[in-house]
C-alpha cells in the first residue's frame, strides 16, 4: 500500500521531529530523534524509514519538511 503524503515538522514542546504519514483519511504520527539542526537529506531518510517500518511505500517527492 502507498502513503499519500508525509509531513515532517519540529515539535518544540517535545524537542523531536514529528513524522505524519497520511494514507487516505488515516494519519500515523511517529516521533524521530534526529537533532533539530538535521539537514533535509537526513530528515527525508528518517521519513522514508518510518513509512517503510509502518509497512507502506512512498514516492520521495511526497515528503514535505517544515522547519
């Protein structure tokens, strides 16, 4: 099954990156322990791993990073 979109954003209250995976109406939220100053390549890799760990496929163009 394919994920529709993935959003990666910093959650300042938890001091962690949040990866939101959207599959239709469902949203899976997972935190990532990457440092706040992680570059886009590291965050994309973490997002891809999160999606894969959840058992989904992803088009890397569907990843959005909000700083």
